[in-house]
C-alpha cells in the first residue's frame, strides 16, 4: 500500500473506543494466492522469529496501555499463514494466553492448513474467540486456482469446524473475489451459502481484492438485487444478507483507515514491534491514535 502521510494534514486527534490490533506472525505460507497482500510487503518483510517472540508481548501491552482504559480492544492474529510454522504458532499462542484477559475479542485468520496437526486446535481453543477460515470458493477446482496449490477439501473443513465449535469458537468462511465470476453474483452467493451451511460454518464474508481496483466487485455490489435477503446495507460498501438462514457479509473494503473513524488499527508486525501500518513505515507512538486526515491541496 503506497500511503504517504506527509500528503495529509491531521485535523483532529482524539482517543478511540474501538481498537483493532493486528499481529503479524512471521511464519511464511505454503499457498500461492495471486492476490496475497503479503506480496505488497515483500520489500519490508523480515523473518526474525526470535525477535518477534521476544518483542511482541511488550508491544501489545504498550499499545493497550497507551490506548488507556474503557476501550474495546480486539486482536487479529494473522501472518503470512499464522499456523505455517507450527512451533512458532504454538509459542505465540502460549504467550498470548498470558495476556488474553486484556482483549475483548481475539480472532485468528488462517487458511486452515495446519489446524488439525499436533495439538494446534487445542492452543487455538485456549486463546481464540473467532476463526476466519479462508476458503475463497465453494467449488474445489476454483478453490485450487485461488490458492495456487491443492487446498483442503470440504469434508475436512467440516471436521475442523466441529472441533472449533467444541471450544465455542465461531467460524467464518472468507472469500476474496479476485477475478470475474463465470456465474451471476446472486448464484455465487447462494451456492456459497448452501455449501457453507452443509459444512457447518457460522457465516460467510465475501470481499473484494481491495489492494487492487476491482471494478467488477463494485459492479456486483451496485447492480445485484438480493431482494428480501438483504438485512442491512451500509452504503454501497457493505451488505448483510440472510441467505437461507446463513449470514452473508459482502464487503467492498478499504485499503486505509484514513478518512474512516469507526475503529483504529495498530499493527504488531513481523519484527514484533508496534506500528500503525503494515509496511512498518510509521511506528506506533501516539497517545491519541485516532487521527482524522485531510489530503493537502
Ligand atoms: S493463504 Fe494467505 S498468506 Fe498464504 S498466499 Fe494466500 S493470502 Fe497469502
């Protein structure tokens, strides 16, 4: 993401009430998704796992302490693929477990590749409230194209989800629409909902590849009529649907929170240090972490 904050005035600084902290585990990934956001970070990515393990808890505590009391703080555990290096993942989860009371919500975003190995699911169950499981498509051959390698099959998703449910963890099926569909958007969403219900997902989130200009996703969002399946629409950006009892969230998404004041993100990046961006350009060091920006003329 090329974001030059020097091009912006900060017109307002104020404390925030919803703080989302992303934790980037430097684990690598075995998949080859053509839309992978980590491709954007390849010039700044480091894989110093020891530094990450040594630093990240202090960084999380620093952000939380800086944000002050009366905050709703969520932790979004991500990566690369956070479970790809199983030893690193388990060591990370054990450390998070010691401070999990400081978070209102802890989410793990994963492609699921190693969830069933060793006792990974137990460590997930100890720490996590929600799992975002990247599946990208209900059709297995389309899923294979999205991941660039042979991914998990549908039956196996069902098995993982049953175990996660036994820990009271809710599971979202996540799909990035990175290319035009060969069916209508309505048919895609409805087929996805039927598939997700069969394999016991709790809901679905379908989003654009928002690091690229995906005009087709905007077109799908603008031109598609879902009738009484729409529960709520937040402008053209987000729609909530009930498709045959399955909650579906359609999300255009944004690449930057500049101009958006709903929640604020901090990032503990792959070096275990705190930032306000993925590219490690802007260290986290401010008491007032919600900034309202205006582009300089
Ligand atoms: S699974 Fe995630 S981290 Fe791995 S290549 Fe795909 S998008 Fe990137």
